[in-house]
């Protein structure tokens, strides 16, 4: 949903080229493409900064809203040559993904340095806001919350089969959305399903989101084969959002084993689709799942507890239906863009250069 009072331009990677974004009047939003990528590459990153500076000087925006770690670094450095505030939304700080203490220290140090200039934290969740203040060092007056939000999604009839897709998984399946990576911890799901299978032989997990940037895909497939779980898993590459929503809507419930999150859209979408959730108690997840209200929050690697809660929700219709109702109530209260867009407008106007 577009704001009626804010005009936008978009700067993003060339892999996004071809997607058209429309404003509230149906007019196409101006887009600029730079060679931005996840990995650190000094030459390409400097080129992105230079191109961003040129775009800023030409378009003369009043405010930048930067998303992700790399987008935040490039935008905040470029903004120093144009003198403009940057709202930075990390969608999970980059240092959380670092496997080694050295990388964690490096990424955290970069965030701590850049926050001292014209950077304003616009966190996607209470967890991310707290981490930004406590660990990165943002002053409270330069740190704000805006929950990731979406348009309410249409619920598909759960009594029908998945009609628009050529997949052979059974009607009673559970699902997740997330590329196999350190963050999403899909390997843990394989171990959980291995344990659940002893009690529910036909248990089936649909994993959506495999694709180009899925570094752990082969490891996940190897584990599935090792435990003879080929009939208990369906792995799906990136597909149209509407088809993802159909699969989620018709599932029994949603599962997340993430190690960390910003505020995951996939779970927000599941709330809107009235799904019960079983998830790890990590940043982002704990802002969307209230234990015993709309699902269960469990500590990472509590395999036995995950097994027990999956079995319970699989068979206990009364509990599952209560959680489904509460998920939608939580969505309407906190994550409906038709309501929250006005909050974002106020944040933009407060920090825009001309005010």
C-alpha cells in the first residue's frame, strides 16, 4: 500500500530489474539500478556508493530509507556527500549472521561507527530495536519502531487440495518459507521431522524458498536422504507469492527454526492467513508468536519439545483453531499496512531534510 503524501524513488540491485512498482495513483515509481550484492566486494561496493551519490544529487530526495545491512552501509556513506538523514532498517543486523567472533566484531564495529553520523534506526521489531540500543549503541531518541506490515491476505479453503500447483504432498502437511541458510536453520527441521515421523509416519513438511542464494540446500538434501525422509519433504524453489500464500493457507500450521530474524514477513503472512505457529524463541519470531496464544515459542535445538508441540498441534483441533483465531487478531492489531502506513508517513515527515 502506497502513501498518499510521500513520493518515492527506488535504488536497488539489477537482479530486481523488470519488476514495476506503482504509486497510489497507478503511476510507475522511478527506479535506479546499482550492482549491489550481499558479499563484500570493495570495488563493487565503492562503485555502488559512487552511483548512489550521483542519484542523490540528481533526484534531491528529502530522506533515505535504507534496507538490509549492505543497503544501510552504502546509503549511509553516500548520504555524507549529500547531507541527508538515513532511516536504516537492518531486517536483522549483519553481525548476527557471523560465524566467527572476528567477523561478528567487524560487522558490529561497522554498525557502531555508521550510527554516529546521520543514521536513525527504524527497527522492524521490538527485539531489533532493543538490540540496536543495547548492542549497536543507538541513542533512544535516534531509534524508532515500525513493524513490518502487509495487506490482509485472502484465506483459501482448507478443505480443498492445492489446486494450482503440480505437487503431490498430502492434504495434512505443515510448511515453512525460507532459503536453506545458517539463519533459517533448515537442518534442524530435518532432525525434528525425523523424530516426529516415529509418531506420525505420514508427517509432511513443505519447504518453500530454495533458490540461487541458498547456501545450505545440498546439506539439507543430504540430511533428508540420510534419514530416509524423501517422502516426508517437498522442497520448492522460489515461486509466485500467490502460490506461496495458497500453500501456507492450506497447511495445518507454520514452522520456523530460525536462529535470528528482523521481523519475518513469512510469519506475518501466516498470521494474516490465520495459521498457528511453532517457532524458535529468537529476535523477530518472539515479536510475532505469543506462547500459548497463537502458537509455541521454543529454544533453539529443543528437538524433543518441537516434536511434542508438532504432534500436539497436528492432532488437537481445538488448540490449533484457537491459535489460528488469535493469529489473525494479532495481525490486525499490529501488522496491517492499511493502518500502519499512516505511522510510517509521520516518521518520514519527522526526519525529512526540509522539516
